[in-house]
C-alpha cells in the first residue's frame, strides 16, 4: 500500500486522514493538539493511524491555528497599510453580514480604524503602476501606527500580487 496522509492541526484537536488510492482504503484519527509543540500531536496522530510511514507517498499539512488566533484576537495588535481609498474595506467587506442594511450589530473589524493607514499608490489589474508608491508616506505611517500601539503590520496593496 502507498499512503497519502493529510494532517490538520487545530487549536484543540489534530485531525488526520490516510488514504490508499489504489486499494480505496482509508483511516482517520483525531488526537489532542499540543500547542506548546505542535509536532507532538502531529506524531501522536501518525502513530494512531498505524500506517507504514515508509509507504507514504504524500504528506500534506495544514493548520487553523493562525486563523483561530486572528478570529479570537489572540495575536499581536495589528496595523494596516493599504492603497489610498481602501482603508475601510475590512468593514465594508462584501456585504455578507446577516443584515447588510442594518444600522446595529456586533460586527467588529479585525483591525480598528485608527490602526489603518492609506498611502498613495496604485497598480492596475494588469500590473501596470499608475501611481508610484510614496515611500516617505509609508515610513511616516509606519511611525504613526507604532505610536498608536501597532505591534505588527499588514501591508495590503490592491493588485499587488
């Protein structure tokens, strides 16, 4: 048998799936995650699968730990530097809120407005620079965000892929 194994390390549990594509055999395992050393839960899960590791053709690893930290606001206090005109995209989103026309609710942006900065720059969807980045403004905004308590920065420019 040749195994393909997928591992998802979460904040509470580590989930594993081993699949033998030729024989259609699969095995699953769920073990407690070990936040102090994620590799321990990972290895424990492999042991529970009882798969021959020498016969592993592929091992895929993913995690929701970072996503959970962001959603639970357990990480560093982040600041955002973005293209001029896009500072409020985090709050506007795609209007997928339960009541898009409501004036009340419990929505809270991941980065508060006072920790979001706009800088002049613009790149079109084809990658052409329409407005060059003003690095002096970027430096100024970095200092301002640090003074307001930002411990980490997200830099997100439109079409900067």
